[in-house]
């Protein structure tokens, strides 16, 4: 929130906030590997799932993203509009999945 008050660019700052919020809540995204443990490659379209409780979310929480965009999200650096757009789509889907999940 301080970064926004300091005048940083809104879009990448919000994506970093959303990613860190998911991590802090225990629903971080596994961005370095696919659900099958295969390393992601830039340029490929790959599935991404919330890391914690992935088995319970299988089929509901899966989303797709481009390898380079996911690498950018992992590093919290957004080199272009596509990376930002893909990050927004993936993070919103993950947040939506967490909000719809019934309490244990």
C-alpha cells in the first residue's frame, strides 16, 4: 500500500500485492513448475494452480498462462503488457477460487 502512496505505477504494484496476499494466506501459486513437477518454459501455455491444497482445487482452480508471463510473475517483474495482463488473469482466478472455497 505504501508503494501506491509513493506514486509507483498502479498495475504492477497491485499484481505484486495480490501475489503476496495469496502467499501470506497460504494459497501461493506454484509458478516455477507445473502440477506434474515439470519446469515451465517461456513461450508455452501451461496450467497453474494454487500450491497449497492443490489436490482439493484440481479442476476448479486450474488456469492457464504463458511461461514467460508466469516467470515474470514469479520474479515480480513485468516486462510488457502481456505479462501484466496474464498476471492479472491468473491472480484473479486464484483469488476467486480461494473466496469460493468453503471453510474447513
